[in-house]
């Protein structure tokens, strides 16, 4: 579907070195923030106390959040659970606070609603469980990356696989860099957003790679850079429509989703923007610099042997 048509190819590859230099600097800055400041891990990774509180009517979530933070739990999570009457309160582990103080938090919030709330559940998540979740999350990312690389190598060519993985890892590190720089909370929902971004970004890379392969078949006298420029230009309409509608929905979650969806939508927003950028200015130039050529994607027809006539 094309809402508009670009008649002349945009020379993206002419500016590839400059834009890749910017990408490299941004990547190094993200790595530096991750190394120096680290990630603000949530209760799922660090351990803590989880309480499920039920009110007779709609839970006063804003008042509960203010009371909990006022008691010294600045990183506590308060969100609806199941219905508008129930809340899930996650309290992080702190050296000066014991698990029993979670009951003090409940006593402070039980009378905020029209009637007294009930404590439905109280569980303690140890740091060991949190470390296992962190390892499982890292393992999931590794499996996704390896699977994407194998898929692209089989469908296209190993040079596309290497370039796409570099572009996808670029997106992941940039997201982590933002969360480390601004110390936004890194939770399981953010990890899920990163896995979604990996799949979303590789989809754009596949579309561009497919166009490049098609162009190699029909643009026989064009150079590699001209083939890539034409492929990216021809996919721009689809990219704007697809990513524009997706980004609109994600921004809606970011603005109106509240604290529960805030960091999830934030990670998706950053990932979608940089996913478009990396597919054009990271994946495509790396593919060109790795020496992609027509023979890698378009196999020549087998030569027919001359028929030998026996007298």
C-alpha cells in the first residue's frame, strides 16, 4: 500500500559514514551509562515483598502510592490487580527495613478507602529468585538473537544476518542506555518490550533485505549503493504507515496508560524509533561494507551442456 510515491531515489548510502559515526558515538555513550550507573532493577530482579490488598470499592491508587512513598519506599510499585478494587503493592528490599514492616505499610493504607481493606496475600521474593529471573531474561535475549541470525542466514545470506544482528543489538543497547542514564525502573515488562523490539526491528530488516534482493534481479547495471538506496526508498511508504500507526498506539499507552504501562511503553517508543533508524543507517551500510553483491543473492542459472551427437 502506497499513500505517496517518491519518484527519485534518496541517496541514503551517501551519508552512511556520518550517520554510522553518530550511531557509534551513541552506542558507546549507552554502554558507558550502563557500566557506570547500571540499571535500576525492579523488585522482580532484586527481591522484596509483594502484597495484594482488596478494598470494598474502587481502590484509591493515587493516595496509596503517595502514602507508600512517604514511608520511605520511593521505588515501590502500586498498581491495580485483576479489578479496580484490588491493588498489588511491591516493596523493594532495603537493609534498614525488615519484612515485618510490610505489615506497617498495610496498616497505613487499609483505611484510605470508603471501608477497611483486606490483605489477601503477602509474599516475599528473595534475591535468589530475582537473580534467576535476570539470568532467564538474558538467556531469552540470546536465544532470540541466535534464532534471528539463523533465519536471516538461511533466507538471505550470512552478511545480512551479521548486519541485522548488529543493528538489533544496537537497538537493545540504546534502550538499556536510556534506562541507565535516567535511572528508569527496569522490570519484567521492560524486558518483554525489549524482546518485542527485537522482533519488530528484524521485521523491518527483512523487508529492506527482500527489496535489495529483488533489486539485484531487476537493476542489473546499478551499483550496490544504488540498489540499496532504491530498496530503502521503495519501502519508505510502507515504513511510515506501519511504524506511524504502531507508534501512535504506543504513545497512547505512554500518555494515558498510567504508571503501570509507563516504562513498558517508554521502552517500545525508544525501540521503534531506533529500530527504523538502525534498519536504514546501520543494517544496510554494514551489509554493503561486508561486500554484498548480486551473485550472493541471485544465483546464475546452471549452464546447459552441449548436446553431443554420436554419428
